[in-house]
């Protein structure tokens, strides 16, 4: 694979070798600590996903939406509006606004590091 996102050291260690040389790995820098060798082998992008969700969105549960936005922005995988529509169709209406904020922040941070 060419892309991975990890917010935990254990999963990072377990799955990083599945990423192709030169591939991109987005990490939560407060929880995942790649080695110097890892940094030479892969394009490591550090975005504090949990901190963004907790402090900027105001709800740590939105970390998955922040991560989704980062992944989609880095990979340019899907049309943003379609992805947001599908994501919102899967959550209660009362959390639509907070999830939209989480998505926008994830996209913003991804664009800043690209």
C-alpha cells in the first residue's frame, strides 16, 4: 500500500512494513514515534489528530472524522462533498455540525503539511 494512518504505536509497528518504500504514513506525533530509519524509508507526516479533535473540535470522539478528512485529502481519493454526505448519513443529525467542523479541520491540517 502507499498510505497508512496511525494513532497508536502498536498498530504502527504492526502494519508499517506493509507500506511501500516512499509511501506516506500519517501519524499522531503524541502517540507514535517512528525511528530515524522509518523517516528515511517513508514520507512521515505528523498531524496531532487526537489533539485537534479534543481541543479544536471540542469532542475527542470526532478523531475518526479528522483522520478521514486527512486520509481523503492526502490521497485525493473521493469527492469531498460526496464523502461528507455519506459520512453524515451514518451519524445522528444532532452531531452533523461537529462532524463537519472535524472534517474541515482535518482537511486544513492535511493541506498545511502537503
